[in-house]
């Protein structure tokens, strides 16, 4: 069966797992039908198996792994989200985890054990080879979200004095090189990185040529301490497929592959979306009720405080609202339009900051552009809402009040939407986390204050009748 046919059997047109497939699998698990379980999952890619594990309940996950035995592809564990990974590892014996680690690249093995208790890490590492134990222990010493954690220590490196022929012969006979690589790294006798040779160039070169004569000396190299966001940015910016990682002395210690970077890019984009919604980056769809509640409570509490502030602003104009009931009906329109307009600006700004398209060089120009957009939209919607209010309530003065308030609040929303992310980013605070709450406060307070303030002024001047 081709891969396309197999995918069509287990996934629908939108890419989700077919309910019928899961029903058959769960039925086989309930019946302890090992033969059917293995038949249903025989052709599954590791990523597909990870999706299956995430789609079923915890007891069934461990049961599925146990029934598959040696047929279980341990790479599926490295494809799991953190919540599912931790739940499965908690129920797996350390011997099984150690056996899985032996079959994985170092970056995937580190992902499995990085969040475990130190005592568990030590016990698991004691069950692997000395070489793997040293490598993984060194990897755990690197800070999270750095190139040192992201890299794999399996790479193909040769001395700069070797010939092309010697490199090819070594590649054919050595068992220590990785299964997949796209370039060969060149080092001196002290293992310091000198350059890299793409495989395509190596295969087109004469055997007698020295490897140092065909290598690229200028290349993108990362340090083990580089932040994974910077690594991902350079991979995207310079269209990299792989890149070397060196320690503080310039010694080659690993490489980063593009498949790992895709995971980072997805993780960072997921974090941004979750933060914009006031949700913690740790939250996952399979999380427990208690944990999910805990992660959401803090920002909801901040939102409550800002809502109280907006309500306090409204309370300052109680007399005005009592004189004219129509004002109470129209108040939410100004605040709502400002909030939506500000969110549009803020979303674009946060994304531009994340992709490094927005910075000190073009910040002023972008601020002026957003102000211009806010003013133009403000005037356009001022005309629309002003005419609508005049038609609805028959008060031309009230239409003018809400029109002016609309212009003021949409301009304030544009300014807040662009300046808040810039200021938060300047002070090294994630704008995706905090900007939304502050933006809501600005648009609500400015919207209510401008509308109610203008209404109060117009009532005193006699332009409105209570």
C-alpha cells in the first residue's frame, strides 16, 4: 500500500484522524486483540502514531504501546506534545524509557527526559551506554530553549587534510555517522570547525581534491547558548537546511536540522496565539481541568481589574446617563469598535515583532501609518454611526457626540495597538502576553470617557436635550 493510500485510510479530507479508524483500534484494544492492533497500526508513521496516542485516553495509550512491543516506533514519543509525553512517561517503566532513548537521536532523547525529576533522569541514564550517558548529561546542562538543547550530537565531520576520496570511503565504511545529513563538516585536529561541504558538491568533485579546497568557509554557525528563536529566525532568513553548533572554544559539538526548526517555529507561533488570547503557553487541549483553570485564572483576574476601572469611569457620569437613556444604549459601540480596531493593529504589530519585520529602523513610520489608518477609519465610521444614531433617536447632537468619540477612540486604539507591543518588547517583556489586557483598558477607558464626557458637555451647552 502506498503512503498516500494509507493516509487516506486513517485521515479525512481535513487531515484529522477518522473516527472509524479510532473506533476499530479502541475495539481491538478492549478485546486485547494484539493481531488486529498491530495490523491497524503497522503502516503508521511516527507522527501519525503520536496523533493516535494524543487522541485516546491515558490508560489506552500505555496499553497500545505494550501491545505493540518491539513494533512500536519510539520516535512517536518525540512527536508528542509535552502534556501527553509526560502522562505516558509517568506510566512507563524506566527500563522501557531507557530502551527508547537508545534508539533516538540525542535531541529527541533529551526531549523525552528534560522535564523529569533529576533522580529519574539519573536512573534512566544509568541504563544506557556510557557514551550516551555523557552526551545526554551534557545536553541537560544546557539551558532550555537554546541551540544546545535543540541540536543533535550525531554529525559527519572530517579533517581538513582529507581528500574527497577518503571522505567518501569513510562514509561508506563508518557506522558512527548519522542516518540522515546534507553536509559534511570540516574540522582541524582540535575539532574546531573550519567549514562545511554540501553532499552534492562532494559527489561532483574529483577523489584527489583536498576537502579543504571545496569547503565553504563562510557559513551560519550557532553557539550552544544561542536562543532557539534566533536559530529559527536565521534558518528561515537564510534558507538553511542544517547548521553546525559549536561550544565556547569553537569546537564542533552538534548540528541542528530543519525538521527541529519547524517544531520551534510552530511552538513559537502557538505561544504567540495563546498569549494573544490571554492563555498560558503551557496549556494544551488535553490538559486537566484543574491545570487549565490555573493557567487561565491569572489573566482573567487582571481583566476583571481593568473592567472595574472602566466601570469606575462610567460611574463618573451617572448623572448624564440618568438624564439621557440613549447614551447607555450607545456606550458599548464606541468601546467595542475601539477594542476591535486596536486588536487588529496589535496582532499585526506582535507578528511583525516576532518575525523581526518591525524594529527601531521602521518603528516611527509604522506608528504614523497606523495612526493614519486609525484616523481614516475613525472618520468613516463616525459618519456611518452618526447618521445611524440621528436616524434611530432623532438627535443630531447625539450623533455628533458619538461620531467625535469614535474618531478619538479609533485613533487611541491605533496608537495603543502599535505602541504597547513596541514598549513591552523594548523592556524585554513578551508583548503577546501583556499587550491585549492593556489595550482593552485603553480602548474602554478612552471610549467611555470621550463619549460620556462629550455627552455631558453637550448637555450643559444645551446641544442635547434630556
